[in-house]
C-alpha cells in the first residue's frame, strides 16, 4: 500500500502540497472545510468575476516554474497596448502619468543592499529623503496591504519595491479567467493523480499520518494548539466595482500619498465583465484605529481619481475587509526565515502565505507547499524525487 499523507486546506497551498505529495507516490487525502476549493484564490461567479485578493503572477520565481512545467497556469492574457497610456501615480493629491524622479532613482539603485535590521522609513529617508521614503512605502503598499509600510524591514520593502517596479521583463502574468481558473486546473491535476478531495470536511484533530496543514495561520494555531503561530500581516479595505466603459478610466494607478491601488480586471481579460462594462479592484490599507467609514471615504476619493463619474456608471459593486490574512510582513530584524517554521515535528508540516518560505504573498503559499510536501513525503518513507 502507498504511504498516506493528509492535507488540511483546499487553497492553492493545499492543492499544490497534495499534487506534489501524490507525484512522489503518496496516497493523499485533502480536507477542505468549505464546499468549494480555492481559499483566498476564490472568485465571484459571473458575469462579474472578482477576486478576494491579488490576481497576477510574477514569472521570476520557482512557483511559476513549477506551475508552468505542469501547464497549470493555463492560457494567459495581456492588456491592450492602449492600457499603458492609462497608467499613472497619485502624488500630492494629483494624477501623474510618469513616476516621480525619486522613485526612478530608487529603482535604478536596485543593486544597493538594504539592511534587515533597520526600518525602510529610516534607512531610505537617510539616502533619498523623507518624502521619497514615505512615497515609495505608500506605492508598494499594494504588496503589503499595510498603512505604515515604512515601519517594516528595509530589506523586505526594498525587495518588494524592485519586484514590482523593476521586474525582469516580461515578469507580470495575468491568467485568463483569474486565479479561480488556476484553482480548477490544480484540482483536476490532483484528482487525476488519485488525490481524494473531501469538501465540507472540517478537521478538528490531527491524523496519525504525516499531515500538511495548509490553512490560514490563525486556523493552524487553533488546530495545533500552538500559540507561537503568529506573524505580522496587513489590514486593508477592498472595493470591486463594475462600470459602464469609458475611455478615461485608468488601467492601473499607484497611490504614493495613502497607499491605495487601482487595477483593471477586464482590460486584459474581457471575460470577467459583461460586454460594454469594465471591472476594477481598488484597495486602501486601513490605518491603526481608523473606523471603517473613514477608510471607505478615503477609498472612494481615490476611486474618483481613477474612474471619473464612477458612481453614475456603476452596474455592480462589493466591498470587503482583509485583516491578518494578507500575507507575511517582516519587521526590522526579521526575514522570511524567522516566520513560523514549515516543519513542526512529529510528521506535521505547515504551508501558506505566512510561513518560512521565500516569495511575495501567494508565491509563499506555493513555495511553502512544495517544501512541506517534500518533508511529508520523506516522513512517509518515500523519496521526494520518486515519481
């Protein structure tokens, strides 16, 4: 009989861990508490297909290599050429079509090392000026969902800044159908490999077999009874809005004042909105102690800049708050290696976007899942290279 491995959680981390374990020859059962797979990669049903979080991949890491080797990323889509003309920055309350000089200077300094043990605000403020440091921290809040990104480790923010604003071209990948389409392909691959997928199955006690816990960190903390499973994360308010199409609508808008962000779903993937409509997601990080109404007011003012007259053109909208589930953030003196370890002992392994694996947001889920599967396979008596 094949050695057994149990995976708890049916998001991308759990599905990747199940696939990798099954590919190594294990008998895998995946338990998902909800009635659908996907975790935070879930999307709304049509005709407006909106996500719970980010919906692009960066093609410069091992997560992308693993997906493309198995044809799990699927067909890609690109924004039309005119979309480049609809990109911009909010600086000092005004819309700019070109980035400020201080951001260009930072991007060109990508080979400059940044310290782990100092905050980005302190370190960058000394080298580029306080305004530049604050503006860059706000601009990269799209990758942190944190209203005070400058408080984080300089090395952590510096790496994100260059991943987003100075990627190896071409790095950004939009998947046709969004991340939900990737979820469908991952689920199909898992089932083809013989993985038993149990939906509506909430696990309250760990099984005797090697187990991979691929849930949010708070859920893993409760399941394992381990209060040390904590890490810093962001807090943001998101707005998905569909409007009647207008040529003045922005494709992407970075906010260097308050850390908000705006991006189109439908310009690059028309299948996400009905004909004649455009679908967008906007978000703003929530400040410490800020009431939701104030955050909503700030986000709507930003939307006024990105989508002029949007209130009169809106055909569909929804808002959501994400807190403590927006990916790992490293404070000064810490790196990804200091996050909760993947190997917990006793044949238990963690996977998700807030554990000790490299990458950015969802990339951490894939990379940690592969490491967790490698450990579980070894604990089950198999060799990770066995196919």
